[in-house]
């Protein structure tokens, strides 16, 4: 199914027009998808049910991000620390990931989504590795949204790995220590193919990055919502993007140095805020 032919309500169309009219759609959005287990426990369901329902949120957000023109979406799907969870829960998560890739790959490919991954992928079950490689190979040349799945990932692990690789190149004489810059180091990170994230969204109300894109998020805007991930759908995503559009990004400078970024789009922002408040 082509996502461009999806029918949406008049209100949703107005929200999209206002967001795009602001000219401030983030290029790269990262999402820490938290709260699946809590959502299930609150409803007296097994924890795995939260993960299953959370996949519907993934589908909805990926589609809307693509439709809005977000160029890069990185989802924190499974951290290195998540391997410590109960064995049955981890097995279910791996099975769910494999099923998602198998069921969604054709639709993602048809809508020009390119799939990438970061993390210690060789630690994943072979079935997941196979489906992930198949998905990446199939979508390699797509020029739409780049969907990056952070799997068996941890930012500290990636930074340490990069230091080790850089140290080896210094020892071999490929790199001179005095020539090492931030850009040099960045090229050793697994995320080197990604621009730095503009916006990090965290669900479940927790106020931390949880070892996600820590180097890359130095100047990212952070949006925290109390919504648990299985509850987080497109309207919540619109609210996060609207909040981002209202912010002034200074990157260490002053407002007077960079000029007022928000006021020039005040009409679109006012319209957007009015619509979202009415739908709340």
C-alpha cells in the first residue's frame, strides 16, 4: 500500500500543513520507546503484550514520519542492557522483531524506506540477523525515510569500540594523534552515516537518555512525554514535532546572534497549537 494515498481527516491534514508550513520538520528524530512492560502490568496483562501492542505504535510513527518528510528516524528497539531481562521476554522480543521485518518489509520497500541498523547485531539470534540483512539489502537504494533500528545497542559500547578502532589505526600509522578531531572520531562510530539527531523523544516520563546516542545528541532537543509507548501514536508524534518547532536552537550562541527562529512562523505555530489543544 502506498502511504501517499492514505486518507486522513481534515484536522490531521491541517496539523500536517501547519507543521510543514513552519519549515521546521526535524531532519533526524530518535525515539526511546519506553513503557511497554509498565503498560501491560497496569492492565494485568503479561509484559509481552505491551511489546506486541507497541509494534502498532512503531508502524504508525514510521508511516507518519515518512509522510511528513522526516529524513531519518532512529528507534531504540533493544539495548545491550535488555539482555538482562527474563529469558522468555527476550525470546518474545526477538521473535516479534523477526516477525515485524518479515511482515512489513514489502510495504516499507514500496514506500521507499531504507532500513539500517546499529548495535552489536552479531549477538542477535540468527533468524533475526538473516531477516535484518535481507531487509537492509532489499531497501539499500531507497531514497525515502532512513529507518535505523538500534538493536543490542549501547552508546558507551559504541564509543569504546570507536576508541579501540581509532587506537589501532594510530598504532598502524594511519592516523596521527594530533590530527584527531571530533569529525575524525565521529567517522568511527556506527552512526557515522547519520546526521546528528535534531529531536530525541522519550516516552513513559523517564528523564534520561538510557545510553542512547549520547555522543550524537549533544545538541539535540529532548521531548519527554508521560505516554507509555503502546499508547504513543501519530497525534502524540505531532505534539512532539510541534513542541520542537516552537523551540529556538542556539548551539551555544545567543538569540541575537542567530536571529529569532520562531517568530517568523508564528501564524503556523498558532494554528497548530489551536488544533492540537482542540483535539486534546
